[in-house]
């Protein structure tokens, strides 16, 4: 197993803490109780943004679910349209057969 040199490991830890969501073992809501106004201000920003992210994730999930519901409804309508098309084709076949029968009956009537 390879280890980072001391300087790089410190840099990596700082990047991890600053950018990718690593924490020091407590939440931003804990920092709202800090006596340092700058910490409280930044913690409030974190809390507010987390609430916005949570709300946006829920909205996105709801939209995806709605799209899936509409896709299922469209698929069902397509199936129903296919059934109606098959019925139409069957009726057209019956009509063609009836026309042929009519032609045959007329021809037979003329010969009698």
C-alpha cells in the first residue's frame, strides 16, 4: 500500500474537507451553536443549501416519476390504438369479402 508524502496527505485532507463533503464528525446544525459569528453564518449557508438540495432532489424525483407515469399511459394508449387498428383491418377484410360475395350473388342472379 502506498502512502502520500506528508505535504500531499495534508493537502488531500483539506481538499476532502473543503470540496467533497467530508465532515469532521458533526453536522452544520451543530455549528449553528458556535460562538464564532463567521462559523454560524457559514453553517447557516450550508444548512440552507442542503435544504434546497434536498427539495430539488425531491422535485427531480417527482418529475422522473411523472414522466414514467406518462410513458406508461402513452404505451397503454398505443396498445389500445393497435387493438383498434386490428379491429379496423378485420372489418375491412369482412367488407372486402362481403363485396366479393355481393359480386358473386349478382353474377349468379344474372345467369338465372
